[in-house]
C-alpha cells in the first residue's frame, strides 16, 4: 500500500509540472521575432553578383557592387575579396546598407580573405560594396544572412539572347545601324552581361552606352580591342527594351548578351483564355 501511494503521488507531481510547463508562453527570439520554426533562416548566396571593381583595369565595371535586399532585416554579410590585380595592392572597401556603413574601411588582403561582418538587424533597400581607393578589388562569394525571411529569395535566372548580337557603328557595320535593341521579358531585371570588342577595322576606339528604356546602366564603356565580358548591376527594374549604342564612329561587336530576371515566366508559353484553352 505504501509503494502504491508513493507511485500515485509521483505521477500526480509529474502531471502538475507538465501542466505548468505547458502554461508557459513560448519564448520569442530577440527583436520580437516569431518562433524559429516559423522562419526560413540561413545564408542567401548571391553567386551571380560580384566581380572586379575600381581602379584603371576594372573601372569600366564601376567602383561599387549594389545588391537589392529582401524585405527582412540583415543579420550578417560575408564575402571573399582580394586586390591581387595590377601592379599596386592598396585596395580598400567600404560596406554599407543604404547610407549606413556596416564596415567603413576594410584593408583588403592581396592574397585574399573571407570577411564576415555582423549587422545589428538593419533593414534597407540595397547592400553596397564600394572601393575607397583608386585600386582594383575583386569581390566574390557574396552571402547575406537575413532574420525573419519567411520565404526563400526569389529565384533569379539568366536568359541568353544569341540572336540579338552583331557589329554596330562605324563604316564597316553601318548597314546594321548603331543600336542593338533587345526586347525584354515581363519581369524585373537584376543584371546584364555581355562580351564586347572593337577588333574591327584599323582604328580601335569603340565606346558603348547601355540602357533600359530611359534608365542608363552604363553611360560610356571603353571597349577594348581584345574583348571583355561586362557585368552590369541593375536595381530590379522593368522595361521594354535593353539597348546597346555605339557612341563613336568605330565598329563595336556585342555578343553573348544575357539578362538576369527575377520571377521569370516562359516567354514562349501560350496564354490561356478564360475557358482554359490555349489561344
């Protein structure tokens, strides 16, 4: 009888403890965020962003990398950078979200290094990685960790336009005009890349301007004779046409045009009518 009473008392105590634990509110994450089970935490890789910026060798690609941010606070940023380009190695970077500096001055190692920057849950429109000196810096493997991102980042896809290439400008390519006009899909554009050279004719002073509708992406690109792949950052804008224009009376060849979209639908998909049949 005594053992039965002890077992019954122990069971009752466990039941009371269980009820008390169940009555306790679920602890929230810092900042009032919902429980971890409701979040899609983790690092988001921006593998198509990055490249060589700044200096005389990479000035055509600009002196900054600008990445549109998701609608969630940023917890941390990490990337790999080196300045082993050219004869000097005095590359410095500043990292900011909009106008607020996350890292005011990073002395970039010549041999390369992974930089991980904590961020006090700051939300903004753009992550900007920019050069502070007149020296080339290569930035690769950019990752951003968000807090409270409830769905994965929209998949971004590169679409090639092999038919929209050619030689423009100058006397030898006059028949093709001075413009290449690419009809865009009905989706936001986040990047444009292409190969260009001016190894046509006797003179090699080709320059290009690139824009979407009335929005300038690159006002003046000095195209080299040997050719180069250009990567242009775009801030998620929509437009009807991507336009390449020869600025000088020199021939310029533009090839391998690709556009990076977000939320791209198949442009060859036939629209369906109200009755569900294909038009």
